[in-house]
C-alpha cells in the first residue's frame, strides 16, 4: 500500500510533487509577468496623460499576450563577435535564481511552494545570485554599452545588497527567526513597519536598486547606455530578462509585504479565512509594486557615483546603527517602543540630511574634475600618444589657472 | 615566471547617430576612463541637406519654406529672420498689425520650443516619459492654434517678406487667451515635477558649467549665455521688429550649469507669455498685413545685410547677399545651436558618461539647424 502510494508512473511520489510545484511556479511567473506588464503600462500611461494599450482585446487586456507572441516568434539574433556560450547562458543565469527564490515565498499561512525555516536568508541569497547573469550578459554581448551597463550593475547590486540584507536583519532580530511564516505571525497586531520605519524605507530603496528601477535604473539607463546588458538581446532571450525583472519585482514586493507590512495578518489581529488572507497579502504586495511604478513614472535617474555614495555613506551606516540599536533594546529588554523611537528619529534625520545635502551641495571644483583627465593624459604621454589639441589646451589653461591661484596678483 | 605585458587602450564609446538621447542624428565619440569622460569628439553633418545652397536657387518667397525646415522647433523665428533680412535690404515698412501677429507667433513658438525642451530634458535626466508627455501636451495647445492659423502643424510658411500671408481666423485672439493660463499651469506642473526634485537637482546642478568669459569666447548665445550670467538678449539689446514696445525681463543665471539653463528657459516661458499678452492687448483690430506698394516679383537691390533675432536657442542670424534678381546670391545662416554646440567638449571633459547626456540636452540642439 505504502509502496503504491509513493510510486506513481514509476517515479517516487515526492518527484511528482516537485514537478507539479515547479510547473506551478512557472505558470505563476508567466501569468504574473503578463499581468504586471499590463498594469504597469496602464498605470504609467495614466500618470503620463495617455491611455496605454487599448486595441488588443477589451481595454487592451490581450496586449501582453500579443507582446509575448511577438517575442516568441522573433528571430533570435546574436552579434557575430559575441562570446557565444556566455551570451546564450546569461538569460538562464538571471532567470534560474529568480525562479528558485519563488520557492520559499509564502502568500498565506501554509500557502507557498515550500516553507523554509531560513526563508528570508534563502530568498535574499538567491536573488543576489542573478548579478552573475547581468555580468555575463554585459560581457558576452561584445558591446560597449552592455559592458558599461554590466559594470554599473555589478557595482550597484553588490552595494545595495548590504543595506537590503541589514534592513531585513533588523526585523529578524526582533522576530528571532528567519522563517518568513513566523515573522508574519509575529506581526499579529503591530506590523514591523511601525517598529522599523527606517528599515522599511531602506528596504524599499534597496529594493528599487536591486530591481534596477528608477531612480536607480542606471545599469539599463535608456537615455545613456540604451538598455545596458540587454542591448543585444532580442526575442525569447530578451523576454526571459523581462520575465525575471517583473518576477523579482513581485518577489521583493511579497517579501516586503510579509516581513514589514504584516503579510496576511489583518489589522488588529482579526482572523479571516484563507482566501481573504491571501487577498490581503496580494493587496499589500500590490501597494509596493504600484509605488515602484509610480516612482518610475516621476523620478529622474541618479548618477553612478551619487548612487554609490548614497549606499555607502548613508544607507549602510544607518542600517548598521539600526541593527546595533535593535541589539541594545533586545539584550537589555527595553520596551519595544524604543525601537520605533530610534528608527523614526533616524528616518527623519536621514530625510532631512538628504535634502540638505542636495540643496547645499557645493560646486565640485574644476581642478578636481580635471584631475582624472590629467592623469589620463599623462598615461597617454607615457605610451607615446597625445590627447586631442583641445584637451591639451584645457589642461594648459587649467595649469595657468592653478598658477594664478597659487600666486595671487598683488 | 613570465612577465605579461598588458597595453591599456582607451575605451571609445560611440554615442549616436542612432542613440535615443542625442536629439536626432548627432554623434559623440566619447573616450572614457572608467566612467569619466576624458575626451569627446562631436561629429555632425548627418542631417546636412545643403540648405544654404538651396536658398540660392529659390526666390525670396520660396526661401521661407526652407527656413521652416532649419529650426523645426522654432519655425516662426526662422521665417522671421529671413523675412527681416529681405525687408531690410528692400526697405519695406512692415504694417503694424503684421508686426504684432509676428511677435505673437514667434513668442508662442518660443514657448512651444522651450516646452519641448522641458520634456526632452526630463527624459535625458531619466524620467520615463512623464515630462515628455507633459511638455508635449503644452506644445500641442500652441500647435493647435498654429494649425488653425496656418493650416500646418510644423512647416507654417505664414510670414512673407513684408508682412504675413493672410488674416488670422476668427477667434485667434480668444484661443490664445484661453491657452495662456493653461501654459502657466504647465509651468507649475514642471516646477512640481522637476524644478524641486532632489534627484533632478543632484543630476543637473554644477554639471557642465561654463563661465561667462568662456561662453562669450565660444560665441554662445541665448539661454545658455544668459545662464552663465551675461544679460544679453537681442530683443533688448538691439530691439528689432516692435520689441521696444513691450515690457519684459531677461532672466539670467549665476553659475552657468545645466540647472541654471533649465531655470532660465523656464523663466523665459513666463516672459514670453507676458509679451504675448501685451501684444494681444495692443494688436490693432484692422489694418493691412502687407505693404501697400508690393512688387509682383520681389527683386532685392544689390547689397548685403545681416539681420538677427533672438530665437529660442539663441541669436539666429542671416547674412544675405543680393546681386539683384529674385534670388539671394548667398544666404549664410548663423545657427545658434551650432555655435552653442562648439562648447560641448569643454563642458563635457572631466564629467561622467551619464552627464554627457544631460549636458548635450541642456544645449537644446536641433540637428536640422546645426547641419542645415
């Protein structure tokens, strides 16, 4: 009897179970991406005083399907000088980690593909692996824009991994668990956004950076590197990138909803049936996703050096401070309102600090700006070449100006 | 162990002519050291259509159509300067009503051009299309009026040597008076969307700054020069047409960076709307649109003339040489954005790759006018 049950079609039962779950994830990802692209296009179109897709299907509902069909039937182009293996493997290297991160995502109590006791750790680890695919795509494409985009992506995603993880660590410390289910159940009355407002905002910021969304869409910047690592991709490979992009947006949104917004808990600890709980998680996740779309429609893009200094000079110290203070509160058993006080005060100061820094930013001296140019020109002279006449003239004027400031006229 | 010798080569990035943010078919060959631009080689000429040569083969009436096609965002301004050059050479007295109509058209065209700049500049800075649609919707309001006035959306061909072609339609004034408050609202929208946005500030302030002396050396004119702090505007310094009858200010910046250029253009929209309102108030209800004694075939006397106006991008000049006859012997256009573009290398060297896009956007080039 037991033998019969555990072997179906000659395979052990858990194999079939695993296959069913994998198929479920793939279906979920595809449907999600179809839905999300439609919603994004509609939402952004409304913000931009446009209508968005209206032609295919009722209210343009079939537009994503039409897009998907177009992408599937498109010719699979590959640059002649591309590094063939790297180029072809890159979409998978991005796709598979995202796919695997889906495994540990819970939507309602006991509702998920797998409930892992290290769920948060697993998801964050998996989503950060996809950076390898970005670099592969950038390197393999044999395109300078792609290379530049990949270099930016590597710098950005590695930097923002730290504040992202640390902001989640703050929550994990309070909950004393890395199991997403337990973290959600701990927020029966008070979601962690109340205790950790700073952590939540850092999470959302880092999430935008990890997703390469505006204002951190530097690796794929349309007006600078024209799509970055994806510039040479087309057809089905490009659609895999697209699939990954929206899937990871969904992953981060559900993760944020689960660990900061209380997941499937209704406010004030009311208990409802499974479907309403599921709906509640999705509503919270949708709020996060919609805010991502909203920010995308209204924000300009940061520059790479501003992005890096934002992460290393502001977000990482703040998250460390928060982790440290959480530790103090938890070790000495102070009331949890202290968590809120510290986090809130730090958030207000951070916001004020950003505003002041931007408004009072002093002019970057021209000498400093020309420094790297001078170094480059010297290196070129060493190699027996000379920069263009105008650059030489600029450097000469720079020297004269420096001489003039060194010896002020009487 | 074998010592490997590596040679460091410069990474040249070819930006354009097919690039979303080079505003047409402009090409920049950037030499980058990491993310820092150490040299930039601007390449122009992809849009060259021999416009100046073409003008020599067309008579003065037909030449106006070519002027439409040089600066396709400030068409009326192009028509105006060409007509003015021919009028100066012949000695036409342009009727008052025609002058007012010209001022209304050119100023509204300046507003439309600057609105377009606002939209495109936001896109350069990385806003996903929102500023673009906002800019376009404001431009569209003006375009609608122009379309009803001239029958065309871009290539108006409405001015004539000596005046304007036909009477404006009934309700022309009312339409413009309706549009002006909406445009003011549009400026408020841009203030909310870009002017006070921290990311926009961080991206545009202290970027691509050029000092007043260097700007004058390069022959930069228009909003770029005024952003550097030089209060120079042909409409004030050498009032042509009837600009001495209006009360308006010349906005200037202080540092000459990209943000100042943006602010100067935003303020210029306000001033242009002021001029339009005054012109509408003073517009004579009736009157001729062309000089009374007008030859059947316009032949200019032998001579040469340089006339200039303040276009949306700067001083738009025409050097017209006539050897008699109904066609110009030589018609040299001084295109403002071509001259402004000459400072690109000085502004860009030493900045980051991402800033090259912002700086190029702040020049507000129109490639048809650069290449002619």
